[in-house]
């Protein structure tokens, strides 16, 4: 797996690089980029991911296959700050037609309004189920350009159902107040069977959201365009 991290230019930018070396690097890159970018790539920080995706350009994003976002350390930033970068990432990944997997290992998850999920008797349903649907909705909202573009290319909701993989850390991340983990916000203590159910529900609810997206695309109300007078 290729792990992408930040890098900084040297303060002294006067050092010259031989033109022949630059040409050799470009040649090697052109020949190897299909192999390089098709490897699983992990990004620990979202703004690193934005910078890297911009730097490689659309001609190289074409080769991306498996992208992993986040690490076990989580993100030391607010939800809104992280959301702004995740949406930039989504717009950049939208032109990666060969992307097969988008694994989310950490993300900024706002609290769930549990009282909205109470039944008539004031009881809350299965929390793992509610949390899974909550996470699926957040992933869908923040990375919607990727999914919408995939649907426009002819992919079906069933084909995209397992495209997004919600890492178990989203439910079981360690408690660390310096970071933002799903588990900290959701305060869940899931059993192994509940965790399996939650992971399956993320995929199922994600498919439902994609089907709804596709429905609105095909509905006459949304497909008709007004005539220009």
C-alpha cells in the first residue's frame, strides 16, 4: 500500500537538477504510472489528499483503483473543517472512472439525535442499526459527486453497494479526546455480531440512497428541461 503524507520544498530552491535526470524521471513515471496509481493508496490527512490528487492531475487519477481515507489516529479537526476537505476530495475523485473501492477509516461524525429515533413508547431502536444508517448518509452526502458520476457512467446501485467500505474503526475507534472518532461520538459498545450487522447495514442503506438518487434522475419532473423562450 502506498501511504501519502505531506512533503515540503527545500528552503534553498537554487539547487539545479540535470535536465537529463528530469527527462528520465518523466519517462519512468509515464511507463510506471499505471502500476503505481493502481496500488491501494492510503491518506491519513484530508488536506494531504486534496494536494496530492490535484498534483497528479486527471490523467493520473484515471488509474486510481483503491483509496483509503483516514487512519487509526483519526482527524484532529472539527467536523465542518473536515467536511470542506472531504467534498474537495469527492470532486477530484469523481473523474477517477476506474475507482473500485473507497474505504473510510476515519471521518468527522456529528452526534446522532437519538430522541428522533424513539418509538411511541419512548424506546430507542437498535443503536447499531441507527448508527450504520447515520454513517452511510454522511458518507453519501460528503462524497456524492463520486457516486453520482459513477451512476451517470452506467454503474448500478447494486454494483456500487460494496464500493464504499466503512472501516470498523468508525464504530469501534479508541477513545481519545484529542481526536474525533465515530465511536467517541456514538458512544457504542458493539458486540461482534452487532458490528457485522452494522457493516452490512451501511452497504444496504448506501444502496437505498443510490437508488433514490437514480430515481430522481429518471423521474420526468427532474429530466424535463424548460424551453428557452
